[in-house]
C-alpha cells in the first residue's frame, strides 16, 4: 500500500475503484488521477503499521488486515459459499466469488443432469453431492468428531456450528479448537503420532475414524 498521507486535488481524480492490495490482503478503494507520475493510492490509509504478526513478523496498519493475514498461517477460511462449499479468508473474496453463481442463475445455466432422477444442477460439484445421496455415500468426514456429510458445504456448516469456539490453540501453527481433545488430535499432524493400529495388517492411523474406514476395506475383501 502507498503510505502517502496527502490526497490528490479533487480536480485530478478520474475514478475511485476497488483494487487488490497485497500488503493488506484485501480489496481497497484506490484513487486514479490525471496527474502524471502520481502513484495510485488508497483513500485515507494510515502510514503507521502498528499491528505485527506474531508468526512471521509482518506489520499492518489495521487490525483487520492482520486478522486476514493470520488466516494464511492458520488456514482458517470462515466465509463459506452456500452454493458450492468453497471457503474464503475474507468476506470480500466471498462476495466476488458469489458473482459467478449470480451470473449462472441469471442465465439459468443448469447443464449438469443427474442420470438417475433427471434433476438439473448449475455445476458439477452440486451434481456430485446430489449423486452421493443416491448412493448413500458421505465422503466428507469431520476431523473433530465422527460425523460425515454429503457435501463440503454441509461439512463447513457443521464446523462453523459445532466447532467454532476456539479456546485451545496449537502452539505450533496457531490453529484454535473448541475442545482440548480436538487439539490433541490435531497435534498428531505435527508429532506424527499414530496410536490406532489395524489388528489384521498392523497398519497404524492417527485417528479412530480412519482406522474404521480401513477396517471396512478388510471386511469388503472377506
């Protein structure tokens, strides 16, 4: 972001648009001027960067920018698209993404047809989730509990509704969890611990639900 405090004279301004700012990790209003050799700049951007990321040391002028940045480290993407399940770190990103679905609805594009019941869908992802219901499959498993879902959208909603309180934080990557047991399960990613072993072949797994899925493979072979 530009750190100039002064704004260009009103007579120079051609337009004000939203532009991507790599420093803020956000979309920001930008002034486009007629004056040659005048850099584009944010409307009212403070030059003081007083919010520092504890993980990498990068500094930001606003706390909201820091919050968006920290999500890069934690992998948190709390803004979820209800139509396709994609998740985003910033609300503005979700709004821009939603325009894709708005355009599809406007043009009434439903080119993906279910071969079993004939129902039409605007995208391959929504069609696939629908087909999982026909087959009784729930391939999207929650890593915090034993629940499984037909679609990534439903899984994301479950995470937000059931595991959104984050009192326990991982000291390695900063991810937060609502329960201590969930944090302990997460820690196995860093430690490599695999406490659950298959009695048939001896293969080990970090989580009980992954062991159960593996045991079903043995049962299917027999």
